[in-house]
C-alpha cells in the first residue's frame, strides 16, 4: 500500500508540473519529511524531491506548523535557482505585511507579477497589484524610486494604471520623485496624460509635480500627448495645473496635435484658455492650426473664433492650398464658405485651382471656379489652370466653358462710367422665387448681374419682392449685405438649420435670422429700395396672401376678398414689424418648419411673386394718385424675375385614386395618392410655366421690359439639400446657363442703368 501511495504522489506531482508548476497551493509539511532542504531565506525554503525529480519552493506560515504554501514546483534546477532568490528577495514585504492567514489566492497575483516582470522591484509589484498597505514596508520604501527595464519608477506605473489612490499614497506618504524620466524621456506626468481621467493630473499638480511642461524623447509634452489621444478632461486638468500651450514640440504646439488628430474638444479647451493659439505657427512650415485641419468640423472650430482664413505659411501657402493638395473637398468647401480667397498664389506660384487641376479633382475644380477662381492666372513656370486642364482633365470642355462664363461675367459688358442714374422716371422691380437652399441659384445670378452692371443690387432696383428663401434674400439685399457674403452664408446656414429630420426645429432658423438682421430691427428702418415679402395668413379659411413691407401699404376703397363670419386680430403696421419675423414668416414652409404664429410660407400662394408684386405697385401708384400725389407716381420700366432652377420633367405612372378591391389595387392606390399629393404641391408652388407666361403677357400689355432667368437643372435638388457636392453642381450649371444667356444679361443691365 505504501508503494502504491508513493506512486500516486509521484503521478500527482508530475501532473502538477505539467498543469501549472507556478500555481500557489496549500500543502502539508509532513509531505516533505525526508526531502532534501536545499536553501532557506527567511520564511522561504527550497526542497529537492528526488523521488519526483522536482524542486519545491514553500512559504512557511508561522500561524500553522503543519501547513505551508507551495509557491512553485519545477522540474528544472536552473528554474528553481533562478526564481528562488527573486521570490525570497521580493516577497518578504508582502508576507510580512499581509494579514494572516495567508491564502493561495492572495499570493498568486504577487508571484505571477514577479515572474512576469523580473525587472520589477517589490515597490513595482505592490503598485501593479494595488497593495497600498505594503508600500509602507521599509524595504519597499527603499525601492520607491527604483527603475524597471524601461526606466519606469513605481510612480510611472501607478500613473499608467490610473490608480489615483496609489498615486496619492506614493506622493504624500512615500515621497516618490516626480522628475525621473524613463527611457522614452517621459515623466510620470506623461504617463498620466495618456489616461481617460484627469484625477491623477490633479493629484500630481497639487503636489507641484515636475514634468508638466517637459518634452519627452519624441518632442511631446503631456499636453501634446493628451491632445493627440483626445483626452479632453486631461487637457483641462493640465491647463488648470499650470501646463503651457506655447511649448513647441517636434510637430508644433499642442493645438496642432489636436487639429492633426481631429480632437475637437481638446482644441476648444486650448482656445478657450489661450485664444492666441489661433495663430500659433508650427516649427517646420510656419502653418497655423487651420493649415493642419482635415475635416469641416475642425475647420469650423477655428473659423468660428475668427482665425485668418487666408493666412500664409512660411512656404507661402494658405490653408486652402493644403486642403486642395490633399483632395479634402468638404473641408475646402468650409474654407471657401468662410471667405477663403481661391486666387492666392502659393508655392511655385500655384493657386488652389492649379493644384485641383493637377489632381483632376472635379468637385474641387467646380467649387473653386464657382467661388471665383481665375482660370487665367499664371504660376512661376507660366502655366494657367486652363493649360493644366487641357493636359490632365477629363472634363476639360465643361471646365473651359464655365471658365469662359466666369471670366466674361467678371469683366462685364456694360460701360457704366458717366451714366446719370438720378434722372430716371421709371421703376425697376426685382422678384425672387422661393426654393429653400436653392436660393443659392438666386445669389449666383445676382452676383453675375452685379459684376456685369458694376453696381450693387440694391442700387439697381427700386422694388424688391421675394417669397420664402427669396424673401430672406430680398430683405438681405435691402439691408446692404453683399452677394458673396450671402453665398457663403447660405452654405454655412444649411448646417445649422437642416439638422435632424423634418419638420426641423425652428430655433436655429430664428437665431440665424436674428443674428443677420438684428433682433429689434424694424421693417421701416431701411426704406430704399422698397421691399415686399410674401406670406400666407393661415388663421382663416380660405387663407390670404399677406405682404410684409417697409413702406405704408396702399389704401384703396375696395371690396374685401371674402365675407368673414369671424373677428381676426388686426395686423401690425410696418413700423412695428420686425425684419427677422417677416423673414421667418415667409419661410415657414409646411412640413419643413412650424408656422410663425398665424403665418405660413408665402410659396403656398405666390412662390413666384412677380404678378403679386406688380399688382402691389399698381395699387400703390393708384393710391398715390387718389391722394393727389401724381408727382410721386412712376411707372414700371423693367421687371426681372429670378427662379431657383427648373428640375427635369419626369414621367408619372399614375395619379389614380380609387377604392381598392384587392391587394394589388391597394398598392396602386397608395402609389396614386403619393404621386397625386406631390403633383398638387408642385402645381401650387410652381414658379415657372403658367406663372411666367402670365407675367410676361402682363408686362407686354403694359409695355414693360420683362426678363425671366431660371436655369435648367440636371437633377432635382431638394429644398433642404445639405450636400456640398450637389449644391456646387447646381451652381456650376447655373454658371453655364448665365453664359448661355449673356446677351440677355447685357441687355438687362443696360436697361437697369439707363432708367
């Protein structure tokens, strides 16, 4: 039986060796009677078991004379002689400080750490396992600033682990040094900067920790690291703890790191603390943070704070050059819509258009040309963008066509010097259709008209009318806003207003209008030119067309349009109407925005406001005559009607709505309802077709010069379109249309300037 027992013990020992020789186990000391005691250090002993050919390391427990903890059982003498000295040296603080009785699960993580990190001191092990009570052991205190193979101290390790309590213990009780650098030149502060929490940063800074502004071997301060990793709370903690934003690293200032890695919150925290970082130049190229951006969102962080969008680096390049070279269309569009000059020359005399042509990036080419890039500018080697396009671009014909259009419109056809505009006796009327974001088409046409005439739009017209987006533009024209500014504004506005799903929140649109027109600006604050903005009174049925004016409405004796059975709240006079409310009322398109009180979008009754505007002017003149003011009466000489573009006409399968008798007919009815509903809306808001024919006929009968401009678009553009690429294509087609109708525009400008 004893023989069988010995065999069982041997098999069991061998099995343990193969399973996990370093697993901590409770063992009976009686099992080692007769075994060879090889070494003993303190409470650690090493036995040689000749029977099973193993080396066993035991930890004796003073509270028990019969049980010990076996720390390892290995078959190799070399392994035993390697680990026993390390165990005996590094484990003593732990078995002396830990409360008895010691359990295997208490020691297992400690011995695993010793074995996995042979370069660790006992202090490192205590930090790694989180045994803060053991940090007070004298031996561990003597190793408090010891370094591992990477040069890290226990404080480095505690910061990397994010153990706030341990860091506080090391600093306050153990007097750990904060100025020691590891092999990467990093202090504990650099390690703390890599964590998600700022608590460790606050603890370190409370102790006036050295290293908050130290550069590591890679040329990064803790602030650089936090910005690179997007640790915004750490960035705020560092700023509060004395970290500086103006320390130059290998790749610039911390703000540059935030831009490079698209860390918006980190950039905002730095700029809030130090606004001067907007113009911080990197050490190599002299680029500002805007030169480092990659996305529209990061661009807006800087642009909204007023950075210089056309700042030139040491190489003479603007941020637009950099984004164009990298083919970043969306971010480049953000710069263009914030006033970036597409004709600034950069390295080798290239403009952004030269660079876009070399890339044959059609979206960028279109965007730059739509925003006024000159196709005839020569670089240092005499190349123009057009010459580059001839060699590289697949869309050369379209590019040169629009380039010719832009150049022709820029140079203008009408000679304006010496014209006497003060002697005119005929009025000029501008009518602007509705169309949501397609108001950009109106703006692009007005820009061309201004360049051709050499006058701002508000000086070319005596009356301006508009519906919805046209109404907003009409008010902007009257208040002296430039067309280029409005084009940029519309591109920026869509991101603020068309957020989420329909119907959109009215708040952003209202804030936008208040910012542009002023919260308290009255309609009568600017009286020339006269403006009328359409809206629909929706507090009654049938609804009525209402005009917001900056002049007193004509008063005539006439029958009311409807006999009312109700009493309605009286309308406010122009002197009391706010401009932003008038704009909001005209643009309250159903399903897009909620009504503005009792007002709905004017497009429901007058999406093309030409006839309504002409009727208003006629009644105004009639009222003046009735008052005996014939000298103030002037007749219309020119009417210009601008549309927001005509979508392509498509076939409709069915508008049949009927009572279905089977599932197939039910599906047909659904299709019919959808198509009929869309057709009804389109017919009600149609600004071309019959509306144009009627206005033209009306003007011909009254001997008034009538002009209608509205480009044919290749695709339907939604009123709430937000894609820059789609909108640029729309303006690209508008520019081609303007060139095709350049004779009409020339004639129009001559008429406007001669009246």
